[in-house]
C-alpha cells in the first residue's frame, strides 16, 4: 500500500481548476471586477480574460512542479513555482488524515486530502487538491497503518473495511428533523430577517422604473370614480398575510441552510479520536482528539429547554475542529447528553449534582440586570427636559414603555439566580449560568493552568466570591459567579491541588495512568 506512494507523484490534472479554494477565487477576482466595472463593460471582459490566462498558466506550472510522496515514515510535499517549498512530516506527528469530497469532485471521482498535526487547528499542514478518490483513500489508509505501527497501536491495522478504511464506532447521529429544529430555534434565525429586509430594499432600489410606472398609473386614477374608504387606512389582512409569508420564508430558508451545513451530522470514534462529518453538498470532516479536549459546553436557550433539546460545543486544542478548535453538535435530546459526555470525557458519567449558590446571589443578579435598564429609563425620562428633541411625544411614549423593562429584567435576574450552580469532581469542574440561554461548562481538571478567586466590595459585604478557572487554550475559562465565600475558598484550594497534581482518575482523561501532563500546543 505504501509502495505506490514511495516515488514522487503529481496531483490529478483537474487540480489546475478544482484545486483552487472558492475563497481564494473570490479574493483574486475582487480587484479586477471593481476595476473593470469602473472602466466599462468591454474593459471588464479584457481584464477578466487577461487575469484568467495568467492564472491558468500559473496553475499549470504549479501542478507540474508540485509532487508528493510517502515512504511509510515521512510524508513529503515539494511545491512552488518561483519560490520552492519542501515540507516533510514524520508519521508519528500526524494527527489525522482527512478526505473532503465536494459535489463537483464527487461527480468526477476526485477528492481532496488534508493532513493535520496537533498544532494545525486553523490550517492543515498538507493540503493535496485534488487526487483520484481511490488514491486519496489508499494514501489515508497507508498513513494510518504506518502511524498505528509507529505509536504501538496495532489494533488500527486490523480494523479496516474492504476499502482499506478503518472501522469506527458510531457515537452520535443527528437526524434531519433535529437539524431542522436546530435551524429554527437557534441564533442563526435572528439574522435572516435582516438579510431578507436588506435584499428587499436592494431589489426595491433597483426596480426604480417599475415603481415610477406604478406611480404614474395611480396618478391617472380619477378620485371621483373611487368609493369612499379606499384610502382610509392600511389593509391589516394584507399586512398579516405578508408577515406570515415572510415568517414562513425565513424559517424555510433557515432550515435549508441548516440542512446544507449540518445535514448527515455524525460522530464516530476511532481509538482516542472523535471524527465528526457533516454536510449535504460538500462533506466536511473534523477530528477531535480526546486527549486535547479543553471544554465541553451544553447550551439550552429558552425555546430548546421547552422542547427538551440542547446543543453541545466541544472545544479542542488540536486537530481540525476548526479555526478556534470548536465543533458544535447542532441539537440532541436532553436524554442523550450524559451518553455523549461519557464518550468525550472518560470517567464522567454525566452531569453531576450541582451546588446551588446562596440567596445573597439573587441581590447581585438583580443589580446586574436592573442597572442597565435603569440607565436607559433615566436617559429617556431626562431627555425632554435636558435636550431639544425633535418630538417630545415620541420620547414620552418610549419613556413610559421603558418602565416595562424593570419587571422583565427582574424576572430574568431571578431565572439567572435559580440556575447559578457549580460542581467539582475528581475529573472535571462544572459551572452553570445564564438566563435566556443556560450554559453548563465542563473542563477536565488536568487542563487547568491557573485559578483566580475574586471578591469585590459588594461581594464581600454579601459573603460572596467568584472563581475563574483558566484552561489551556486562548480564551478558555470556566467562570463560577457569586458562590458562597466559604465554598469559593474551598473550591480554589481543591482546584489548585488538582492543577499541581492531577489524580489518577483525572489523568485517565489524557490516557495516562501516571497523572503526567502532556505539553499543550502553542
């Protein structure tokens, strides 16, 4: 299997065209298009033709001078036209080899292959676009077999299917129904009305001639031929029907986008890695090394809580989980959360019993929620007397309407207080917080880098304190807000001990029985 790649080989000739990422095509055409539109239509065509010819020549030269080989120990890639690049990856450093198949690539039996290392979360170390699909599958199988032998895991060598692919165990599969529910209950739906409104406004601006014709026809109407009441007011039935139509259109668009992006969402486990695949038109694959899981966040907004669903976000410090190391399960029933946690964090049986925060934390929550509302109300009530506003009547109405924010924010403060809780086990530290959206954050204690206990003047008077647990990775923290002062002190002490000397149970999360900590990627 390896011998076929020992000698340097070129990519498929179709990589001259299909090997260009879409984002790179858009970026390369932005300046020529703007320059051409400014100069005129004929000039635009000439500019695009010249750019196309030069790009094609450059792509052909790049294809001729790009070679790759794999001898069972080192993957080598030589590339570059004017400036040559020679990249070598030892097989034991390779984290994952992934295959991507877009709709056009599947049509022609081609695929792109990406080689990841532990520190290549945002960009692949090697990206081969494109190969015959059979060669891509064979190269991935060869790398995996060699990696299994190098790392002392012969089990991977024996668990291969007829195509030479390793056989994984399915952990989770999100059906299309759940993807559709996630699309209409998530934050993405809130952006779509603005997009549709902007699109309608753009279309309206471009339809000036049609609008002028309509106005001209209305001007020709003889008012004496119209019955009374034609222009007395808006047609509320038409407005209601339009609102329903827009709502249905927005929901249908959201569902379509969600299915294209997250359709066929599936998680499989291969040894100590979770493989995530999703997408209808373009299949996208990500790998989450279990040894590098930093945070697991369970998120439930108010609507998903009513329906009994949640989304789960997995943050990893390595692999191809994305530019920020995140993979999000779009939706799953609340009854499946504990089972998924057991797969992600070995030794964690599910969401543990959480310790609620004292009643004094309610006063802090009320202060946080009522303070911004009070500022807004004060500004609206003082505006007519301090500033020369255009219409004091409108400001007065807004001022009276703003008073409704006080009871609303008070209710949200109570909801937030009732959900404030935390827990600490031998394996993970857990924090729960939120009002409209409740987030429960898990972090393995072996990932703790520092622990900070804070108490401002108001917290000290109420006997409260906050604990911030800093996890390896940019911006990865677990915030435990407004806990009892004694609980915060004990929590700080135990977390510091865990950070200095993880227990054997905690070290098992990293696959080490000695409790030693592996270095985190920069």
